[in-house]
C-alpha cells in the first residue's frame, strides 16, 4: 500500500471516528460527550498557546488570562442579568464569539507590547504577573464606585459580577438545534471550530509567517539580521495566540452558562503549558494529543478509577480505599507525567526528532568528498536578475562611513573610523582581536547604535534603522560564530532569508490565494537554486544543526544571499575551515563579485585569503584605523606588522601565495 | 603516558571514531591534525570521558580511564582547554582561574600556579578583575589555557587554540604552548592550523573520518605529500 493511500485511509478513519463518536457514546450509554467536549475546548486553548510557546518560543505562564478575557467578553455581552448599562440586551452568541476573539487579540497586543524587549525568564515572569492580575481585577470590578470630590459618576457598578461571576450566560441559538438540553450539538460546534483552527494553524506553520516565528524562537538576533522584524512577528504571535483563547473562552462561558474568576487561575495556565509540553511544543498533532490526554485523564480516567477503587475498597472492607478520592491527586499525576516525559522524551510525545538520524556509513562518503568548486553557470538566474544594477545605482561608493565612534561605558570600541566600499569591490577589514572589527559590523547592520558619525548606504543614512530594515535596504551579513536556525531545515533557513522579499500576510498564509501559492513556489525554487549554487543541493531537508561545520558556513552565506543583498558583510568566513574548503569559499566570494557586482566587506584572519582577494584593506587597532591601502601596501606597513601581522607571517603568507 | 587503543566512539548511530590508536609519551608535544568533522574533538572528549567509547581502551599512566567520570579523570592529571574557549563569561578572570584549580587541595601550590599563569600571560594579570565575557578573543583563549593549567595537569589537551586569532596572536599562543611544554607539561594539541602545529610538535597524527591515516615525527609530516596537499593547501 502506498504512503498516500495509507494517509487517506488514516484521515478517513479519523474523520469518521470523530463524526460517529457521539452517537456511539449514546448507543453505549457512556455519557462522555460532555467531558470530551470540554477537553476539546482545552485543545483549542493549547493550540493558541502553542503559537506563542511552540512556534515563536515565547514562554507564557499567564495564558489563562486570555482565556478569561474571552470568557468574560462572551459572558458580559451575552448575559441578561448584570447591572451595568451594557447588559439587559443579550447579544447573539454568534456575534459575541467574534467580539471575544477580537478582544483577546487586542489584549494580546497590549500585553505583548511591553514584553517585546524581554525574553526567556523575564518574559515568563511578566506573563506570570499578568496571569495573576486578570482574575484579581475581575474579582474587584464587581463593585466599582468612582468618587471625584463629592460627585459620584459611577456608583456601585457591577461590571464583572465580582466573586460570583456571571450567571447565566446566554446559549447559542440555531433553529431546531437543542443546545439547551443536549451535549451533542456542542460537540459538533467545538469540533468545527477546532478543525478549522488546526487547519489554519498548519497552514500558518508552513508559511512565511510560521518560518519567521520559528526563526525568532531559534535565534532572535540572527532572525533580525536576516530581515525578520522581531517586533511585529512577536506581537502577531501574541495576538493570534490570544484570539484562539477568545474562541475557547466564549464557548466555555456559553457551554457552562456561568463563569467565575476562579476558573482562570494560575493552575489553568500551568495545565495548558503541560498539555503543550507533554504533546510536543511546536507540533500540532502533539498539542492536540497532549491536551486530549490530559483532559480525558482528568475528567474521565481519574473519576472512573476512583469509582472503581472505592468499589473494590468496599467489597474488601478496606476503609482507606473506600474513601479514596483520586481526583484530589490530579496535580500529583500531572507532575509525575511531566517529569517522566521530560526524562524519557524531552521533545514531547509527538515532537520533532532532533538527533541525527543519518545512516551509519553515509558520512564516510560525503565527508571526504571535496565540495564542488562554485561555477559561473550555477549562479541562480533569479539572483542575477535581482542584483542586476539598475539606473538608480550611479554612485561609486555603495557604503560610506565617516567618523564612526562607539563607546561601551568607558571603552572606546570604535574611534572616528572612516571606510568606503566602492560598488563591486571587496574590502578587507583586519586587525588584532578586540580591535573593533565585529563592533564595526554590528554598527553597520544596526545591532549597535553609533554614538556619532555618518553611515550611508547607496546615498541614504542607516543610522537608527533596525537590523531587519537594513537587510531590506540590501545589506546582509554572516556571523563569526555561525548563527543558523539550528532546528529548522536547510531549506527553511534559506527561506527565512527570503522573508523580507515575500509579501504573504496572515490571511494570505491561511487562505492561500493563487498569488501566495505562486510566491511560495517561487521562493522554494529560488532557495533550492541557491543551495545548489553553494554546494548543498542534496541536503535541503537536513536540520541545519546536523550539517558539518563547513556546510554550516556555506549555508549561512546562502541565507545571506537569499535576502538579495548588494553589500555582503562576511565575519571570518573561513575560520575553522581546511585549506581546500577555504579555497572553495574564496573562489565563491570572487565569483559573486565578478558576476553579480556584489560588494563585499570581509573580516578575516587568514592572510592568504585577505591579501589574495581584497581590492583594498582597512586595518583597525584599538578601535582606530591605523592603515588603509592595497594588500601590498598593508603587508609592508610597519604599524600593521607591529600590531597585527608579526614578523613571521610575512614570509608565511608569501610562501603560501607564491606559485609552485 | 596516554594510550588510546582501537577506540570507537559513536554519537547515536554516527561513528565518529573508527578505531583510533595513539600514544603520548611524557614530555612530548603531540599534535592531532585533520579536517573539521574528522574526529579531533571527539578524540579529546573520549579521553576526558565526556563521551564514552563503545569499543577500545584509554589508559593514562597505566590505568584504564575510559570507565571513569570526567571529574575523576581531571583529578588524575588531565586538563583541557576546550574548543571555542568555553570560559565562564560572567565571572572575573581571577574566578575563572581559581575554578581551574577546583579539584586541588593545596592552597600554596595554587597561589604559585596563579603566579605562573600570570607570568605566561601578562595580559591576564592586567585584566584580573574583568569579567571573562568582556575579554577579546585572544585574551579568552589565554584564559582558557590558563584555567586548564591551574589544575596543574600532567597532560594538557588543547583544542584549536589558534581558532579566530590574528596572525601575531597565533604566534604568541604557540610560543607559549612551547614554554608550557618546556616547564614540564605534556601536551596533546588538536589543530586546524597544521603548519603551526607541526612546527611546535614533536610528533603528529593525521585523522580522517575517524581513523588515523598517518603518524610520524612532525618534521616528516610537514614534508609528506598528504599533509602538504590536504592540510597546508599546497598544490
């Protein structure tokens, strides 16, 4: 049987099972539809949380707050009883559910905005605080009096129902559908919304946006320097993640017909996080599985087992067993389960494998095979077209730096540095360790803001621009210590590079109109062409972290080229490479310059490379430019020899470059 | 002093070492050269016990160490300056060095060795209160070597000490490596920079895809065809 046939059968069975389940349940008299429907609400919540935690890698410990917002939005708009002027005219459930999602998304933005600068532990603590604030606020907004002087514009207003919550909440109305008496319509309502959510999320995952989230999760700085705007990307994760909890919250409120602040406490956030982690953060299948497992265990297995154990206890006459209530132990079992999963399967039940799965002897063949030398014919045609110099490129200097100064506290990292990169040239930047070379790169790429000085690229100033905006202008870089997105595939790494040249929006990514499909297909073709060009054609689907070192360096260059740069900044590209790999890479850089008129700024310690390939060289020492000139001039420059080259390497590099 | 006999080491299914045998005699500098991914770092990890060999033995001073924990092996007298330095970035230079002597009980000896490290690397004395992470690449390399020396090892493992350093610093580091050796420390040096490594070493091993393919006196290796073509970039 073919894999596709098996898949089709699997899907058919799943759909049939989901559709038939409530009737089967009724026929057998199990009465589990209620519990399963509740479980599916948690699935929906876990899916929303998965966008934030699994995709974008932002640890959120207060996600239940968004759940609360969704539930209260539904409760307040759709309840006939409360005393505020809003109430008394319950709105339709079908309208409120959208309003609730919008409210949650809006709040996601509000919460997201101040947390953008923080990551990791700090972000987690802020979300924790937020998760605590919301239930407290809801409790205390049940009796609001505002007094200004003697005037009371608002007196004893019951905005949220306080500790008692909102009761009753209106139910959805569809002609002929018994939402009041029967759990089955609820099951199907949640099933439809859940299936639509899974579908939308799987499409988001495989889109420009999904890749941006994962890139942020993997390495935010590298993502920024590859053209992904971390601010809007993270805000979108918060807003979209929150909107799912808006749906879940409003269904929850309407299904229960009553909400109290106690239902949105910290434990709920933790339980949702457990679902995501148990199933496997980032994996849709895993999150659905994790959420279902935990809720079914909680609602069905624990109570049924308690029932069973008590029965046994009574028959055997053991009072301890007869009075046992396992549901009181639920947190013990969650904790135990989580510990076991972390020990035995840290990536989650259905998480992606990250260990290398290469066959035993495959590495022997590939490791010794020298990478193919880059050829003119293999330069991707699209790159040639994109980089073809247009009419706007009259200026001779592509990058002009004047009087650039940067201090870190008392240390002057760069002092009045001048540097010009003429269009289509290769400029070497050398100097002792700690001379400020990498700081110079960081200033040009926007990671570090200069204290003073001018920085113009193609005639426009770069000062104050964010790294991703600078990438969009046409400057790409690589890093001294390779910074790929290690748990994304080789192809995905290059696709992230294309991010800033693609246009798909959230709606486009989910609905996939022809324009987006075509764009995505073109992006993949381009990425594959680039991989073939740098010699990684057969490795598109490997995880970046499993590549050998030299391949990682070349992948980083491919990713940089995918942003369609006109200026490429290479930070020690040959570090850690053997002479043969170094030669291949040097040829590649030369080829890019010759064929695509790409300008290159190169930090490099291998003198044979710098001297052989650069048109001109700038030497930094203690943040100051101590020399500038042609390679021959630099090799003879006494200050450069004293500070950097040393006496031995002159002969050495001469010996290495001399013809034999 | 150190003997590896037919060592096979795996990462999951991947065979990183496929029968490596090598020896280091007391007082020597022995270098292990090879391409990235050939198994150099894995060899050092196997010696230190951070990965276990699936087959073969590692003996140090006549005693099998491939079953011992890494901390035990360090206490027996092997210390490493790891690839990429791996210094403690938020601790001061002094704290980094003191941690190198973590396993030693002799206070006076530690003070003397601290002085010895500062004599070898005067730059570290200048920066003794600075945080490790704020040092330049070359200074971090010095700190990593200094930290390893603080364990007063009989055998020092150096993993790529020249990586990412300017030419003048590469020379300095290799000169210091020779000084350390003259003061009585045996050294196993793993390097990409085959030219410099073979210049300071007594003997050398060439490793390719997890196997030793060549082994000779350093001077002979410098003249061999394989080394000249593959590792010195000569045509």
